C-alpha cells in the first residue's frame, strides 16, 4: 500500500516539476501544439489533418493499440476486432474516401455486393448493393405490401442521397461560425429542390415517413427497420430522426466495405500517417488530468508517459476530465455491447452450406427475449464472418472468425457478483449461439470463443457505453452537439459528439474539429 502511494506521489511531484519547467521556458513551440486524448478514429483523423497543416501533434492513448472500438486485440495467437468490422463511405466520392484522399491515405477495401442478411422471425431479407436485386428482394420479402414498401424505400433512398450531398458540402451542425456552413450555400443554389426536401423532413422520425405510405403498423418492415436502426443510430423507428437515419439505412446497401486485415487498418494507417507527418502517438499512457492555465492560455495534460502543456486539446476518449471536457457525462442513455469472438473450423462452410454464398454479416432478430436473462438487453444479434488472422496478420486458411455483438445495459454488469457475472456471461453466450445456429449451424465447428461485456470495454478503452447517444430528432436536429466545447481551445470528437454509422461519423467529427482549430487559431 505504502509503495503504491509513494510512487503515485513521486509521479505527481515529477509531473508538477515538469509543468513548472515548461512554464519557465514558456513551453513555446515554433508551431501551435495540440494534444489528442484517445487514438480512436475520430482523434486520429483530427491529428492527421492538423499534423499535415504543420501543427505539433501528440496523440495520447490509454491502450496498447490504437483504434478504440474500431481497433484489434490478440487472444490465443489470433487477431480479433475490438468492435467495428464493416467500413462505410469508401466508394468513389464517398465521405470516408474523401477524408482519406485529403490525407493522402490509400486504404484498399473490397466492395461488399451482398453485405448482409437480415433474419426476421418469418423471413430472411438479403441486402444487395445492386438496386435491381434489392428491389426484387423487397418485392419478394414484403409481397403483401410490396407497392408501398417499394415507394417508401425509394423515398428513403432519395432523402439519404440528399443528406449525403449536404454532408459532402462539409457543413457541420450546430452552425455557429461562417466556415461551419462549408459549401452549403453553393449547394443550395445549385440544388434548391433537394435542400427544400430536407427542410420539410427535418423534424420527422422514420415512423413519420412510414405513415406517409400507411406502413407504420406493417410489422415485417418495422422489424427490419428497427433491427438496422438499433445498430446504426441506437434507437428504433418511433424515435430515430429521419435525416441521419436515411443515410444510415441506405449506406449499408450502397457503401459497405471489407478491409482485408480488418477495419483496425483504418486506425493503424491514420496513426502511421500522423507519425509520417511529424506527430507523435504515445500508447499505454492514460491521461489522468487536464487543467487550463488562464495566464498562459494553455492546457496542462498529465498522463503516465507524457506530461506537457498544449495550445489545444481534442478529447476523443469519451471520458470527462472535469466540467465541460466531454459529453460522455451527459444524462442521455447510451448502450453497451456484449461481444463474442469465436473461431470456427472451416467445416462451417462445408456440408449443407457447401457453395452457399455467405453475406458479410447477419443481423438476427432473436426469437428468444434476451431481456428475460439480462435486464435491458435486446437484439438484434449482429454476427459477421471473416478470415482468421494470426498475430502477424497472416490468414489461417482452415479457420473462420465469427464476431458477434448485442446491445446491453452498460451498468448492469457491474452490479453482479463474480459468480453471477460468470454465469450470466455463459448463459447469454449459449442463447446467442442458439440464435445463430438457427441460421448457420456453427456449434459443431466451434473451436473456441472469447466473450466480453461492457466491463471488458471499460478495462480496455475506458468506457462501458459504446456507439454514442440515440439519434433522436432532439439530439440530431434540435440540439446537436458541437465539436467546439464551452471551454477555451478544447474540442470534443468521436461517437460521443457525432454518432451514426460508427467509424464514418467519428472520422467526420475529427475533420470538423481540425477545421475549427485551423480557422480559429
Ligand atoms: C461491437 C461494436 C461493433 C461496431 N461495428 C461497427 C461497424 O461494423 N462499422 C462501423 O463503422 N462502426 C462500428 N461500430 C462503432 C465504431 O466502432 C465506433 O463508433 C467508433 O470506432 C468510435 O470512434 P471514436 O473516435 O469515438 O473513438 P473510440 O473508439 O471510442 O476510442 C476512444 C479511445 O480513447 C482511449 N482512451 C480512453 N480513456 C483514455 C484516457 N484516459 N487517456 C487516453 N486515451 C483514452 C481509448 O482507449 C480509445 O482508444 C461498432 C462498435 C461496437 C462497440
């Protein structure tokens, strides 16, 4: 006990001395300095833009690897994703592609022509990139109401394209500075009808659009939309804001990509670019405190391996270091994730499934009510199948990796005793495997499975809730969160400020924060 307390005291004393030294020398650098807390994709994007612009950038990361919930970890000699598996927006002119082009980053990715099968209680719906195949599928799966469903989907698609075009103009909400308009005024002059449409739909939910086609009580469509929305925007048709949801619902189909070595490559490549551009990425160095010195107009950052003063701070961690430093502490409910990474023998692709074309992911609306096991846990079960890699990234040809996630209450797991925690994990794993087995018989080929709860996320990335707050009309349109905080020279990025289709939204928030810093220096 005494040793721990002493070492903490020594660390604090050294940190204070270091800060005093920096104060004496003025801590002045040739260019302005920026500290990015957290190497998630949002923070790394901001870091890369700023390093490219000549800022002195230091990214400080708690974990041993970069990427946060779009990173990777190692177990049993294999490499697994920490969360995200599908990349969005990498098509020509796509939103993520444009950001990567700005940063001179080449990220090879395979276009997913059949990204997903959605398994409803009575029906399987295959999502195809080809509009022709997709519309055929809608007609087949929703044959009783195919006319209205098709009209609804075309309207949704149109709104999604309008939202995408506006997002491409690089407008960022809430608009409080002229530059935050991006090229929206020019876009509005060129495409007035599109902008008028968006204004008309701004306060609508997805359910409101369903009502236009008298589809609000049509359960099969509702189940499909709820499954997709809960994954992408953290809420269902009755609450989900139509504008961001239209983008989330349609991007699955036209802009889903797989990256050969996993989506963790995005963060890895961004971190590499930051270093090439002269920035620093310091890992295994959790930030402990953040204080603003009003006389020097600088932020003093103390972390395990790096203690210094910075002109700007970008908080990507989702954690609060005091009032106003994060949105993570807001009251808005966010989900946690129950995760399973399983390795299957490639037998799974043989037998009755020999030659069957697998989608990249399955979204399964469960027949079992998970909340009867773990309070506030519900579907869909989201399972992706991809190549197994060893720790060096080599493919292990006779294995398949299955990554599964399910929404769960982020706080409930810490209330269980050690025994109960273990029991609940095992029971939930069993039920999830039962649900997947209905679609693909995986049990017989299961070699091993690793499971994690919100407490696992907390241990590795510092937070139990992942995916951001629900994109309701209030959160997305009426009171959107800004990358600019209420504190001087402090910015907030990542899913906590701009949720939606995961890595894509976080990346965009990183760009917006970097732009604000460049414009306001
Ligand atoms: C199970 C699951 C599946 C998902 N699937 C997809 C998908 O298929 N496609 C997709 O696009 N998105 C997906 N997402 C969402 C996507 O992964 C996230 O929205 C996105 O990666 C969040 O990025 P971020 O920039 O907010 O940073 P985060 O990923 O939240 O990273 C924050 C970083 O801060 C670090 N940190 C925390 N505390 C400290 C501290 N004190 N000091 C320093 N560093 C600290 C953490 O270690 C972490 O690296 C999924 C998420 C989950 C959980």
